[in-house]
C-alpha cells in the first residue's frame, strides 16, 4: 500500500505533533524552536501539495480511521457508517493547500514579530493546534468530528487572540469571540442532534444519501447556516471579527482568516454535499444571497470610516465574505435546473471558490502588512503614520499588490473571481451586481486612503529612523505575495485546472456520496 493513501491523516497528524512537540523542542532554545516551527509548516505545505496531486490523479481520497471500510458490520449483517472518515476531493484539497501557505506565512512572520514579547512557547503550540483544527474542518467527512475540530479551532483561538494579555482590549476581543464561538458550537451540535435523531447517522455522505427536507432537516439547516455564517463573519453576526482580527498578533490573524474560510467550507459541505437537491424552494438560496449582500454593503461602509488599520481590514473581511455567500447562494439557486446551472450557476460556484482562495491570500497579506506597520511604528492609528514608503520599500510593494487584488483591479486575481461573480449574479438580478460593484469601488477608495495616509504624505519626525522590518517578516509576506502573483499571472490555468474541478466536486453530490458509500447503505 502506497504511503500516499495516508496523506489525509498526515495532514492532521503533522500539526498535532507540532503542537505537542514544540514545547519540548523549545527547551533547546530559541533557535531550536524556530527551526522546528518552520520545518513543521514546510512539511505540512509539501504534504498538502502531494494530497492535491493525489486527488487530481486518483480521484476523491477517503481515509477511514480505525479500519479499512467506512462501515462497521454487526453479527446480524447490518452495516453502519460509524467510523471517523476524512473525505478529500478537488474542492477541499485546493482550500487546504492555500490554508497551508497562510500557515507557513504566519509562522515565518511571527519569528521576529513576537520577539519583544514572552509566552512564545505556548504561542507556537496553540498556533499548530489552530492549524490542525482548521485542516480538520476542511477535510472531515463526519458531522460529529466537524464539531470536534470546530471546538479545537475555537479553543486555541481564544488564547491566541488574548496573546497580549496585558491589553484589556485583547481580553475583551477574546471573550467576545469565545461567546460567539460557543453559541455557534451549540447550534452546530443541536443541528447534528436533529440529523442523528432522524437518521441515526453521522457520516456526511450517508446522511446526504437518505436525507429528506422535513421539519427536523429544516431546523438543522437553519442552525447550521446561522452558526457557520456567524463563524465566518457574515453580517449581522460579524460583531467578533473586527475586534478579534485587530487585537490578535498579525501572525495569528492570517491564520484566523483561514479558519473563517474553513467554516465556510463546512457550510458549503452541508448545503451542497449533504442537502443539495433535497432543498426545496428558493428560500435558502435567497437567504444566502441576502446575507451576502448585507455583508458586502455594511462591511465596506463600516470599513471606510475606520482610522485604525487592522479594524479597517477587519470590516473589509466582513464585506469579502459577502461576495462568497452571494456567489454560493446564486449557485444553489441554479441547482436542479441544468439550463440555469450551465447559464450562470457553475460560473457563480467557480467565482465563489476562487474568491475564497483569493481572499485568504490577499487578506492574509494585508494583515501581515498591518503587523509590519505596527512593528516599526508602535501604533495602529493611520492618522499617526505617514511617509513610510521610502523607509519600507518591500512592505509598500507588497501592500500595493494586496490592495489592488482585494479591490478587483485587473489583472490581479481578485478581478478574475469578482468578474465571475458579477457575471453570474447579473443573470439573477442586476441589483446583485450593482451592490458587488459598489462594494469594490468603496474597497478601492478605502485602501487608497490607507496608502495615502500610511505610506505617502509627509514623514513624521518620530519615524525618521524607521527601517524595513526583519528579513523573516518580509519572507512571510513574500510567501503570500508569490501566491497572489501566481494566481494573477495564470488565471486561465488556475480556473481550468483547480477552480473548475473544485466547483464540479462541490456541486456533484452523487460523486461525493459514491466515493464513500459506493452501493452503500
């Protein structure tokens, strides 16, 4: 048996091993901890590429914990899908690769960014635990273990957001995130209870094969959508996001961005792979579209008036999540109608997935840039900055790339994904495209303000001796910059070889079920 069949399990085992081994390795000093952290993140990135390649060549990877078969056969001959399953297709393997890039960027950036502070040993342990939780959310094929990984990601986030525990704002942000996370977790657990009570199953594919759309299922779906929309920062359940993103160290914020998208991956799995064509009527699609439109408009409206750079970017995260929710809502609206799916549904799904990937890269880079500004100036207030471009040329260059990408300026990757969303949403109603376009314009205006205020303008006397951030921080930002440029320079190849297979895998409920169950239950 080839070692490659164990790749899904290794994707979880490596960060978990890193989380529990780092405190021991750190006894050897800072250099040992640094080498070990970079090694773990690099190995994880390589494994994610291997998994992506395996799925592309061999098809959906199904890994069963504790046995060779997905089911447990009783003496009576009855078979039940009770074992823990990781199911990896073109959709979640692509997202996992981008998540591992972000994790590596955060590790590199944090090596020097946190030098001035204590508690780096438990910081590293929690960081890898958060990485494991994020990958578990993306890769799992089991409802209960989705809840378990959601809790792992949440608990590790609480400590990381409150890393600067001497700041009351950090404690408040962590407490607010803890409150929202526990409400969301309870709703997810209740939803799982409804489905388990109805079908006596926890395996996503098994539930998807037999699911109907009765009262219990509707309640479960409402709980799931509400909880996971809350976790990914959709309006009006976004209250935690600006505070948590602003107060967490920048190296943590880049990973929190991926965790929010892991929740969105879970929402997509529930809506498309578990429920799919079982959803009757247009209420659910329009609920997602409405959440998306409100998130876009209100998120960007709150961002343009901010003067603290990380809070500004936090509110932009709300608006960017709106693009994805609207895109997936439009795709769900076309489900069940082959003509509509061909006309605009598939385009919308591709736009939503590509924007999810783009969002992780450019938003993660923007938060690292904000961290670099804080590192050299000691403030997050834009009004106190100025003239930093000539002092920080590499940071300025990478900010411009990220700002252009998030604003949807051609030829950057954000333009391609937004264009797909504009086209597909216009086919449903022109008003959807208008809201998306206005959001992009306001986004551009907001980042022009950041560029003018922080990087251009008169140089402040107190920053006359400022210099570029250390090389490891530049390298962390460069990792995401290279990914953005790669996605921007080869959009046709990316869409045809990565995004389109991912969209096909997500909407093909039958293939998802068949990979696990075959002739099944």
